[in-house]
C-alpha cells in the first residue's frame, strides 16, 4: 500500500496526504529558490525528518530502559550547497529537560539517536552535526 499521495497545487506548492491517517503537509519552494517560503520546503522536511526520527527512536529506547525524555526538543538547521543545489549538512541540537541521566543512559540516548532509520538512510556525504545538551 502507498504511504502518501502528493498533489502539485501550482505556484511551487504541494499538498501531501498520509494515506493511513489523513494527515496533511503543505510544502512551498523556499524564497531563495523562486518560492514563497510560506511552508516547509521539501529539503526542510528532509532535515526535520532527521530530528523527528531521532526523538522517536530515543523515545522508544527510553520506554524500553525506563527513563523519560518528555519535553526534549530538537532544533534543526539545514545547510545547503549550490552546485548542485543540495543539503550538505544537517545540524541537530537536542535539548533534554532537567533530568539527571547516568552515563549509561546518555550512551543509550546517543547511540539511539545516531542510528535512527533516517540517519542511516541519509547519504554519507550529508554531514550530521549532532549536539546533545543534558
């Protein structure tokens, strides 16, 4: 079964529907690439997916190992190159709330984040610059 259906709406905008849930995402081309920049760009979603995946996989590990990451945030910065236009680096700044994690827990968190499916799927030429703030 298909995952999503995408419709081009014109004006460099798309609408994506997640077929299992009906959730929708709109994308716009960024201002620096002839768009309006009124929504996530496709490359914004690529970079943002890395942070979403990291938090999800760390959340699974937290449930399995009995620690809490509720309230953890990921700030994402996407760095582009021009020739050819592509994502060359994704900076992920993970900020954990005031939890007193052990060294073992920190190791579980960091291993889980770095090996999430999106991290493993990105081309090795895309630098993943990840900071863990406890």
